[in-house]
């Protein structure tokens, strides 16, 4: 076949054919390698988690949660054995490496003691900065078993307790900074959570549906079981459409939990918001609507007919793993709110 | 054409790194150890070989005026394939070479073979040329990586033979240029004989 002339048609045809074939084959290869790539990534992460925390039997990647901090985010992987928290692997970072961002997996025991550290990602100089990897030098071993409270996470030349890597001061310093960040956020998790619970006023409007009045102006007190509760009725025109109950409970794992529960006129739950709680971040705080779908399973249920208890207590509600007491208190509060609702109907 | 000569030319006589001075960016960047150099060499060799085959097959179908864009698309596709396959099946090596794999696309050496050789020669010659040149490139990168690893970390293919750090400068960028300079001088000397 002779060489084709450079006519417009020939050029378009050649380019079109080649790009079509190229994109088709790339799509094919992409599909083919998608799973192995994901698997390789997950394997590396799991390996790192396994290396930095004590033996566990749960799947930490399934229970991971993220806390945003200045400059990025930290990912927490709780490791549990028989439901008991044995350590937390924290994916932390620093932007102060010699050649950019370094990502570490830091394993902390529940009291904050460092159990192990692995490097996840870095671009440091091979032969120098990469000595921070645990298989290339024992730099990372000096952190093991130390508690950052009495082990200063700074290099010796900066007045700390860490022996830096020769000729790699900047990488070593960055490494310490990343570990410090993981520790700080871990110990002070509550302070770092920026999410705000709704106010009472906001919650009333969220949990009630189908109302035209201002329920906040019509609040009144209902006495049920010897206690007084505040309720907010929803109305459309003259007809009564629902009731929001402000329901405190002192049965939480750590302290009181306060819910706003909305019912329609039949007693069916239309919405729930958490107003206050002091439950454990990462576990009990999953009752917050913004953090899990736990609340969704209540919507549409009528506590007068449905058994609002955890499945392990003979009811129909799925537990929050690792936060049974909190979830139970939540169910109790929802049932109490319904008592208040039916009390209000009888008034 | 003498196919034996065609095959061996890549090692010394027309070695892409030492003589043609092509593909120096990855040659300098990835050769911090012999193993990394070899990995990069084989990745490039695969791309050269495959693009040589395809370019040689379609050389009459592609009009002259659009040949460069066509070659680039072909090369880029093979590079992406190498990148994906490596990420999936050799994650450790991929992590080491990560940044440099996509750079194979702009490696003049690959386009050079397509333009200067495969587009003018038969399929067989192009396969032999691609394999020979690819092996030559791998050879050069492994040699350079080995030299830097021996001098810089007292090791070869990760095996430490003297305790302690070597001459660290050879691991860093300036050491890459110094080592490459000496190797080029050596190759020129061999070529003159």
C-alpha cells in the first residue's frame, strides 16, 4: 500500500481511527486493572494499620472516621478486639517534608501511647529521607512504647527526645510534626470537631413536617411520669398536624442526651434531632444525624405500635456498633417522647 | 539490513543514553538504585517495542502531516497501559517510579524510534530495533543506577556490602550528572576502539 496523501479527509480519518482505538483499549485496560489497583491500595493501608496497632478482630477501614484540621484531614481507624478498643491507627500528614507532603500511619493505644508508626507516602530523597521507612532504618522504632507527654516529639538538637536521621534533619523534623499532629488531634478530638448540633428552634422546624404556624410561639408544658416536658404543636389552619417533644434523658454512656422528636397527629415519628450529648467521638456521637443514618430507621415508625428497642433487646432498631449504651438511651428517649405525645393528646 | 547489527546497536554504538543522549530526564531521575533503573528501563522498553510495532504497521495509513500527533497518541496509550498495569500488579515498584512513568510519553527516545526508525522500516526490523534499543536503554539505566547505588549507599540491588552510608552526593541529583558524565566518557572510549 502506498503512503496516503495528506488530504483533509485522510488526516481526519487517520486521527479519528487512532484516537478511537486508543481510547477503547485504554477503557478496556482501565476496567481490567481497576480492581487490582483498589486492592493494592487497600492492602497497603490494611498492612500499615496492622503494623501500628495491637491485634484486632474488627475491620478498622469500615469504622473509619475523619477529622478535618488546618491543611488537610486525619483519618482514624479504630482497632477493636471483642468490641473493646485496643488502639487507633491514625493517617496523619505533614507538608514540611524535604520534598513535600509525607503521610504516616500512627498507631496510638487508647491512652495515647505510641504503639507503632509506618510511612504511607513520601517523596523524600531515596537513600536519605526514605530512611524514615521502618524497613530501611530503626528511626521509627524509637517512638514505640513512648507516650508523647513525657517523650518530646522534637529532635535532640531542637530540645526534644528524638534522634534524627543523619543528613536528614528536615525530613526527621517533619516526621515528628506529623506524629505530634496525630497525637494532638487524638487527645483533643472533641475540640477539633467543628460540626454544630442544631439549636432548639432549628430542630423544631426540622422534625415537624406539614405545618403553617409558628410552633415555637405555641410551646406548652406537658406532665408525663411526674416530669414536665416542653412540646411544640404544629398546625395547618385549624387542624393539628403534629407535635415536637423536647426530650432530655440522663441515660447516656457519659452524660445526658437531649433529643427533639417530631410526631404527626397519629403518633408516627416524622423526625429526630440530637440537641445535646457528651458521647464518645467516633462511637456514641454517631447518633448525630450528620454522622450516621442511625436516626433514619426511626422515621415512619409509631412507638405505640412498633417496638422501639434495640434488636438485642427484642426490638427492631439496629445498634450502633461499639455504642450500645448510647443507642439504648436514644431508643428509651424516643419511647418517652411518645409517652409525652400521647399524654398531650389526652389533655 | 543486518538484523544482528540492528539488534546490538542499542547497547553501545547507538546507546540512547550514552551516545544519542535521549531520555535523560528519567535516566537521571529514577536511577537512585540499580533496581529502580532497571524497572524504568523495562517499562520504557515495553513502550518502545509496542509503539514501534504499531507505528510500523500503520506507517502507510497515516498521512505525513499528522504523523507526529498519531505517534504521540499511540505512545501515550501504551504509557498509560504500563502505568495502570504497574499500579495494579507491581504496587511497590510503581510507588518508586510513580512520577516518572507518565514522563515516558515525553521521552524523546521513544518518539525518536517511532519517527526515525519504525515509520520507515518493516515490522520485523522495527521489533528488533525496539527490543534492542529498549534493552540498551535498560542496560544504561541499570548501569547508572548500579554505579550510583554502589557509590552512594554501599549496596547493589539493595544488598549492603559495606556498613554505613556511602558518598551521599551520588544519591542526590548532582551525583546523577557526575556518574552519567563518567559513564558517557567510558562509552565514547569504547566506541572509538
